[in-house]
C-alpha cells in the first residue's frame, strides 16, 4: 500500500471502531491502480459530519454544505466526506440538495466516471460495483450509468472527460464520446473559471494533441472562451508537434495560430479570466516571439527579454520551424550569462546620480538616459563602472 494510504489507515480504523464505514475513494484509488503518484487521499464514510466531529477533536468545516469535514490527524489533514445522494441539478453544475446516506454503492453511483467510482478499504481491498478497474485496464473513460444523465447533471464533466484523455492517454467510450456532441452546449452554463481550470490541466497533459482533437471533433471548443470561430486555428495548432511545450508556451502557440495580435492578447486572455500576472507573462513571451520570428537574438534583445522569456520563445520558435535539434538552447543560456548586466539595478549608477551629475531636475529624461546606458553597457561600448558611467553621461549631455 502506498504511503499516503498507509499513513491514513489509522484514521479509517478509528472511524470503523466508532461503528461506521470508511473508505479511500476517487482519484487517489484510480491513480494507485495506474501506478501514478498519489499526493493525498480522499475518504468517504457512512458517518455524518457531526458524527465525524464527535470522533476527532480537531476538524474544520471546509465543505460542510457538501458533507465534507477536514480532519487533522497524526500530523496530516484529510477531507472526509459523508456518503451522499443528490437531488436534481438546477444549474448543470450543482445539485439543488444533498442527502446523507449510509450506502457506499449509492455514493459511488453518483460519481462521474467508472474509473473514479472505485473505493478501497484500509486493507487494500477494492469495492468496484461499476467495473471501473476493467475500464482502467482498457484505458477507457466511461460514465457511471447513462452519459446523457451524467453530463446533464454537471456539464463540466465533459471537460473533465477530455482532460483525462490528455492526462491519462485514455480514450472515450463510444456512448461517452457521442454525448459530448449532443450536450456540449451545456458548457455555456458553466463558470469560465471552471472551464479554464480544466483547459489548463488539459494542455499540461502528455496526450494534449489528442485532447485538442477531441475538443475540435466534438465541437466543445465552441463553448470555450473566445474560441468559437477558431476551428481552423485549432486544427493548424495540432499540425505542430508541440508535445514538448508547456503552460504559457502553449498559450502563445494558441495565440499565434489564432492570429491574435499583440494589441488583442489581453482582451482575449481576459475572456478566460486568467490572472493578470499570467497574462503579462504570456504577453511578454509573445512580444519576443514576434521579434524572434524575424530576427536572430541580439545581446540587447536577450537582455530585455531575460532568460525566463528567451527559452520559452526559442522553444516555440523551434516548434514553428519544425526544428527538432534544441541544442541551441544551451548556447543561448551561455550567451545570456555572458551579458555584462542582467537587469537595470546592476548598473553602477542611480537616478539620483544622474540628477546630481547633470544638475537637471528629475523627469522622463532619467528613464530615457538609463535606457541608453543599458544599451551601451550590453553592447560592450560602456564599462559598468560608476566613473565610466559618469563620464559617458557627461559626454551625452554635451551632445
């Protein structure tokens, strides 16, 4: 038994000793069967939240409306959720009401996919009423019961299905795949943040190209932020071998294939409700990608970009140009490390120094002068020494 499970065995035992059932459930059990890393475990129990809180002295109500209690036990924290059934879903995402039940099978029956509807007791015995283990062995994603019902209950499950294709390199069962075509429009009812979170996990998966193809073929892309008119762009994107790219690099490739201009990037990414810091990072990579598509790296461009931008830009450039040899990345790192300065604060002069040396009041000219100083130092025309900088500024002031 893997460490996260063995560490939590005593917690399950304590619940059982109090007269209730308790099992490991969900993604942790699935990943264990797949031989994937398991970081933490989820626990389902027949005990109600109040009963759990009577068993354990240290708890927190992290999701009490859904029957979840965070239990602090033996130096760890565990989400313990009461077996539950759900009333009708009123917004294609959340049930209108949750009922506590005592049946493990009925609890597993409400879950999304058979591979996620497997429980494991503290001895490692599996409870698998919906043949999830067989689905895992076939590398097949299939819903628990009728796909139309599962996706109508929670439309985000469709994005989860495609995300699992990317992460696990599984395929969809025919009925599950067909339901994407029929019920994809329900994604319009889902909060943008939820769809973005699934999309980001999707593009981080090893089988992302197959997942993007599935978004295209099923038509789900039409219900993702800003992508409704970009079927051909997504198809073009999938013509590239971008399996080595990650995160912001894939966002930049998507922007490139969609023909989004630099001026349009922020508005496009805001539709996805990405964090401002992430948007700024993508914008900077895209800006220097445009430069790189037309020029070789210069010392000044490398200085302005920084190594955290140079490498992603070059990786995208290699993909766009079909270059498999990435040995040039090491040379770029060496080129960057040889720069005499890496940032403006490395300059052996301050704004106050410029004002003192010239006798001029502060103003926009200070920033402009620093830009000239940076360029001269990076080009090797000015040694980064305070006296040399002072003399250089004096000569500039005379011209």
